[in-house]
């Protein structure tokens, strides 16, 4: 009965805890939690009294069956069975329109609140700037705030922040309602951009576009109106003529030199020229000046910048461009060209003599004193001789002086560089080394002499004199034809410089630079190759192992003492040591010497500088540092090489402590009898047990 009671109690507690868990899953204080009672069936195990027939034996009352009698009685025992039981529990759940979220009930909106939150069933509370049943619609441009309930106050196309209502001004505007244009000099969003306009232009506050002042153009109004235009937008055409330019703003004409008037249509008045006709003409003798440049246009018979000079003798007319045709020394008028005859001549060109040819004087009675062959004419009055071209002196019997030629020897020869000038024609005969019409050009390279007809013979880039062919040698060469190089140790022009190269270096005969021999460096080859290098220009690297560098010329390794081989990577062969392994070892008794310094490494059993002495008594082996074992019956200490004991006759063993077997008497007995002390160990020595 107790067991059945415990089982039933545990079952009830289980279901009670389950019921409490179910009812306490939601917060009962949540106003959105609703509750109700619900029934449910559970399977339970219950106890009951189970009857059974119990048989037992008792003493019989029947005397015939006195031994035992069978009796029956009904007994009960506790049994268990399964059954269904209806139970009730308080059920908490979210009220209609709400759903569970943890231990609370939250409202359910059929449509998701896109920009807001669900505050009651199918009811959204929108974030500022959003509206609609599901908060998915942004506020239009005229409203802001929660559910777009506030009206915007922005102007000039400004946008209203749908959340705060703050105005986002369009480009070019400012103010809390965007009611004002940007301040002058700024433009764009937030009026943050500086205007870039020049020359008094205004800037569009929205786009920054420049509105140019009259007379300017370009993106930033940085350019004046193109030539020929002026005014606002450069739309007006300039009226200026004759190359006049107009002011880019006012259109007022600025006349070029030589012109005047409102539109530059009038030339300067006579006698003036230049800018604004402000300069006076400088022309003389009736010359007129150009109204633009002021250049004089001379009257007939005059020339020069200011028409201050008469035409040269023999010329006349405008710009003195015509030649006079007067004869016998007559002069012509510089303006008209009319001949003015000297006394003794007549005719339009003064070509007729008053006296017969060969006579002169007032009565034409005096004969002329002129050389007839070289004389052109004799003056009919004075008898002065007029010589043929190329002749001079009072009687025309001498050729023209040097440097002159032609009629009256009045023309100057143009020949240069000592050339001879023909007295009649003025043609030049060039001196050796020159050529050309006036002998101004030297002979072409490689030629010389009269008429540059000879060929130069200079070698190795030498140049020859165009006059006589003498060679001027280049640096590094000498000799008549520059065929000989400078002697060893010299260089330069005419081989006058002395080489300073050292250590067998070659010297350039041209500039004296040194070409160093292998193993040397420096301007004068005075520096040996740095350690580890050798050869020409010290460009090779030494390839040595145990060496004190290498030969700077050949690269041969300078082996350290004790090493040999091309790369000094081999030790000296046995029996040799020292530099180049050139010293023979003097070690005795099989000793080997150090390849570096020749010190002897003695063979076992020997000592001394040359290994000439054996180990001292009592020691043997390498460096004689091994003590001999205790040789008992030995002829002396151990062998200086092997350390073996030299046993006396009748004894054996490594320590000579074993008696050889003698017929009839055991050696051990004799040893024990004669030498009982052999069994005692001595301090500092190691005893060996006799072999058994």
C-alpha cells in the first residue's frame, strides 16, 4: 500500500510541474496575454486490491485424516493497472492579434511595417519621413515627420528632409527656408563653391556660369572680345578701318600709325606721320614722307634717309636711278640729267671738242703732253690728260697704284689676302693658299698653293698650310708629313709633353692618359690592385683558398706557409713545409712536421724538437704522456712505442706477472712462493689479476 501511494504521488507531481511549466511560459502581467482552462487526458498507473485463492493446511478434525487437512481462503494483494484520467490546466496564450515572442506577446501586423513598428494588431507607427498603412511610402516633397503630417516651408525648389523637416536647398540658394540667393562670389550646393569669373563678371548662383561684363568672353570671362568685336557678349562689330582696333568694351577706334579720324579713315595731313599723326616729317629738298612710317620719298636729284644728299656724280632722277650720259668730264644735273660742259667742250652730251685732237690752249696751238697709247683725250683748254682705264699720272704713262683700278684709277680693288688686282678690269690674281673671285676663301681642305692646285700630303689627321702645304700635326704625331708617332715617354702637340705613367704603363701620345699594365690602377698607374683583384684594370677576382692575396699581374695565388697548389687549397706534401713547401722536414723517427712552421709532430714513443729522443723510462705512446703499466718481471720499463712489457724468461702476460708452466711444478705456485708481494697493490698503480 505504501508503494502504491508513492507511485501515485510522484505521477501527480510530474503532471503538476508540467502544468505549471505550461501556464508560466508567458508573463501573466502582460496585458496582451489571455488564459482559459482546458481538459486533457493522461495515462496513469493506479493500484488496486487483487483477490486470489490461498490454499493452506491445518489439522483435520476428522480422526480419519488426522495428519492434515486442506483449507481455502480469499486473500488480497496490491496490483497495478494503466488507465486514462481527465485533468484540467490553465492555459495562457496571446490574445487575438498577438503572437508569442519569448515570454511576451507582441502585436501582429498582417503587412510588414517597412519603416516603422507594429504597435497594435494591423496598426503601424511610422518612422519620421514615412507614411501609409505599412510605412512604406516616403513623404512627398511638401510633407515631413511621422506619418508625413507636417507641411514643409522650403522655397525655391528646395527639398524638405522627410524626417526633420530641414530644408535642403537647391544649388544657388541659402537660408533656413532657402529663400535667399548665394552671396556674390559663391555658388552651388550650400553656396560652398567659389565663383571663378574674372573681369567684373557675375556668377550664376546655381550653376556657377559666368555672365561676362561687356568686352569680355570665355568660360570664365578671362578673355577680351576677339579682334573686330566689342560690347556685351562681343556681339557688336568694330567700325575701324585701315587696321584700326576698337576698344573691347566701348568700341572706340585706336588708329594705327598714319591714320586718324573716328573710324581711322583719314591719312595724316602732309608733313606729319606716325601714331595720332603726332610726328613731323624730316624730309628736305621737297621730299615727301610716308604718312605711316615717316620714310622720305625724295624729289628727283636727291637721296638719303632725309633727302639731304644730292645724287652721286654720274646719276640723276628719282632715287638717283638713272645714269648720266655726259662725256669729257661734264657733270649732269641731278634732277634732270642735263649735261653741264667743261670749258673746251660743247654738244648735248659735251661730246664735241672745241680744239682739234692733240692740241689745246686758247688758240688751239699747244700740243697735248699725253702718252697717246694710254690716253683717252687731252683737255682742249688745259691740256690735262684723261687716261684710259688702268692708267694714271699727268701724262698717262703709269699704271694704277696698288689697290685701285679702272678709269682714273678711282675704283678700289676688292681683292683680299694679298691678291694682285688687274689695273683695268679689277680682276684678282690670288696669292698662294686662297681662291674665289676676290680671293676671300682659303684653299679647300687637302689642297694648297697657287690656285689651290697642289695636294696636301699630311697623314694621321694632320692639317696642311693652304699657302705652302706645311703640315701641322695632331697631338701624338710629328715629322714633315706627321707620319711619325711621338717617341715613347712623350705626347701632345709636337710631342712636347712628358708622360708621367708608372709601372710600365703605356702613355697615350694624344692626351697623355695612362693605359695601366695588368696589376695597376690610378691616373698614373701608381696604385697596385686592391687585395683580392688582379689583371687588366684589376677587373679579375683572385680565386685562392689559403693565400696572402694573389699576384696583381698574373693572378697566381701567394700561398700561405704550408699550402700549395694553383688555388693554395692543398697542404704541403709529407716531408716539406713553409712558403711554397720549399723547406724539407728534419723530423726523425717517423715524425711529421707542421706544413706551416715546420714544428715536429713526433710518432708515438719519441720526443724532442726533432723527435730524436725516445720517451723517458716509464712512459710511452703519443707525446710520451702515457705511463707504462707495472711490468713485474721485465727487463726494464715498457716499450717506449707500444707500452708492452719486455718479460724476462719464464714469465709472460701483459704485465709479465705470469709464470710460465714448468714440468712438474705449477708456475703459479712458484710465483706465490717466491714473490708473495705481487698480490699487493701499490699506491698510484693499477694491478692486474694474473690470468687464470
